[in-house]
C-alpha cells in the first residue's frame, strides 16, 4: 500500500507494515503480533519501550505524554534512541529492538480445529 512503511523487530526478525498515522503498536496488533504491554497501548506503562536501531530520523517527534512516561516511569533517555511503540508514528522504514514481540498464539478453540 502507498504510504506504508516497514518495521522490522529484533531479535525475532518479524516485520510488518505501518500505515500513515498508525502507531507501530497498533500496526503490530493488526499484523497479528503481540507487543509487550500492561496499559494496552495508552502510553502509561512504558512496557512497550523499544530501542530504535535504524530509521530514527523518520520517527515523528516524541509527544508530551510519551516524554513524561519515558522520563518519569522509565527514566529512559528522551533523545529518540528509546521510544514507546504505542506512541510511535513513522514516516520511513525502521528497525527496532524489543524482545518478546511475537506472533499471537492460536486460541484453544482454533487449536481444536487443526
Ligand atoms: S503499551 Fe503501555 S506505554 Fe506503550
């Protein structure tokens, strides 16, 4: 799709497309991936925090809420090297580091069908 950008996640190697205006976290969910979270993608818990490996210049700036969570909840750098996936919007392909990002397991109901 036009306007899509790809996110590649290390170390799992999964990748998925992010549409314009969509967060990385939302795009991952749409692609059937689990991204570690406690707050459900509301920018409060910091659990989705990821290291930006490539494409930092194509990440939209850190907003006020993300800044607050990064600095007060996580005490993480706010220089753009760490970002909350649930707040992160991109305008280029990026590679991030976040352990635990993986395909959503099949439900028990689905397993029974196989
Ligand atoms: S999922 Fe909680 S801050 Fe991103």
